C-alpha cells in the first residue's frame, strides 16, 4: 500500500488508509510526524486524525514536551479495541481459529486436530467454535469486520478444484463463504494459504516496508504469495504463485509432486535457471 497521500478532497478515504498504515508501521506518531511521513498537509492530517479519534479508531496519549514554545504535541496510536477479525486455517490435518484485534494482537485461539476434514462436519465444528469464541471473548462483536478463511489450493474458477494432492477433496462445490456467512452474519473471504501467509508477512513480518515481493510457502504443498506495488497479485482464479502445480518436465503434468523455483538472476548470471527442485 502507498504510504504517501494526496491532498485532493475526493481522496479522503485513501488518505485515511494512508494515515492508519503509517501509524501501523511506525507506532505512536504526532500529527507533525504524520504529515512528514505521508506528504499530506498539516491541516489534512489534523482533520483526518480528528475524524479517526471521534470514531474510536485512534487513541491519544500523553502530550510530548520537547521544550519548544506552543502547545505540546499529542501522539496517537491505533486503538486495538476499535475493530476485530477472525482468521481460520483449514488443511488436511488441522483447524486453527484465531481472533485478533485492530493492532493484530491475538485475543483468542482454538486449535483442533483434523483428519481428512469433510465439509458438513467441519463447517458444523467451525460454526460451533465461532459461537463459543463469540460468547467467551470479552469484545464488542458489533465491531467485527469479518472472517478470513485460508485453505490449500488449487482454486477453480467457480470454487475449489479437486485436482492434485494438496486440495481438500470433497470441497469442490461447497460454498464455504456463503455457509459461514449465513451461520455467523459476518462477511467471509476465502483465500489460498500461500497468499494469506504473504499478507501476514506484509503486515507483521520482515516485509512490512516492502511493496513488491514473493513469499515462498511450504505448507500442504509448495506455493507462493505475490505482492506487487503494495497489492496482492492473485492472477486468474486466485492461483498466481501455485508453483507446485507448474509443468516443468516435457510430458509431465501439473499435479506431479515436483516443483521448481525459478530465479530471475542466479549466481551464474543466467536468467531463468531452475535453482531448486523439491521432490
């Protein structure tokens, strides 16, 4: 995401995201520091910070006194309790559900061992665990942004694909998003596991300040999450980065348990050389 804003009036929503992103990356900041980091005018920053404080997204802290004349600067941070979201990771053997606040801190965690999870029983378990979490967690559920569920791909154009050993068999025509949304009343987003891992690295890992990168993910299979210019690149049917399903041998197939990672420039300076084979 861009960390510089625009002073055009119609871009207020974008500027709000820029302010939130700057605070997320840098922690406690004053209005003057936000103006320097985002290239927004002090007046624009002041207006946005005021709006975000009013709706509870930002919290003010003790004024800073640096010896200069005038009123002391009041730093602001993200208010962790301003919003919440739920993440669900389902694969062939595990079900993990976490509740996080707006700062990304984990507020609740439920882990269940699974063996070849089947849709009906698994969705029932997820629904019950979400209900238990909703009742036990000391949060205002009206501030729930939604649920994100990650599953191993490939994903088909109209849902999950049953091709390959990494996909959860039996889930090909299951409307996971619709069923969970109907059960909880919250928005639900489905994404492949490699892309979600890259998003996590972008928000909380070493890629915090990187706009373009590839995250190689070794989970149920081999995949990659791709960021370009601060945005997730999903490709057709959200399958970009599924390198474990590339045909890399003449006469081979896309579901063989052989994958290749291509380097743009290897140490020998030969572009496109296959550098890693995984069997």
